[in-house]
C-alpha cells in the first residue's frame, strides 16, 4: 500500500533553516508529481510547493517563493523541502502528498519561535 513518511520537522529560531523529507513507498514514485502542503492552527491546509515526476518543473506559493525549495530523488523515492529564512508564520504541520491523489503523509510539525 502507499506510504508517505515525513521527517525533519522541529523547533527552529526565526531566520533558521530546516529540511523536510518524505519517504515514499508502495507505488512507482518516479511516475507521479509530488506536493508539500502545510496547515497552521485554525487555518485551512494550503499547497506550498509541487514538483513534476522527473523533477524538471517546480511551483511555489507566493508565501514561500524564494525561501523554500522542493526537490526529489527518484532513485531513493524521496521528496524534500528545504526551508530557509523561516518566519514565525511558517509554523504549521507540513504534509507531503502524491499530487492530485488521496495519498497523504501523516505530517511533521514545524515550529518557528525564539
């Protein structure tokens, strides 16, 4: 069955960096676009980054553009989210998703606070 397992979340100070990873299994990873979403307390889940199946094209929400970078390693069935210049408003649970499907990871908490 499809499994997506996120890791790399934690507590970081404003201006700091984190790298999230999502390990995928149970499907042909290289055939699918992948996405990262986040959900802050009291807010709707929002799409923040996506990457095509071969990694040749990426898209970002305006709120993270220039600070976050999505990448993938199809040999390791992993998608990453490098997050730099973190702000308190980036605090949320971050989820990976097989784009446009019902398959989501369980989420990893990112807290940006001094």
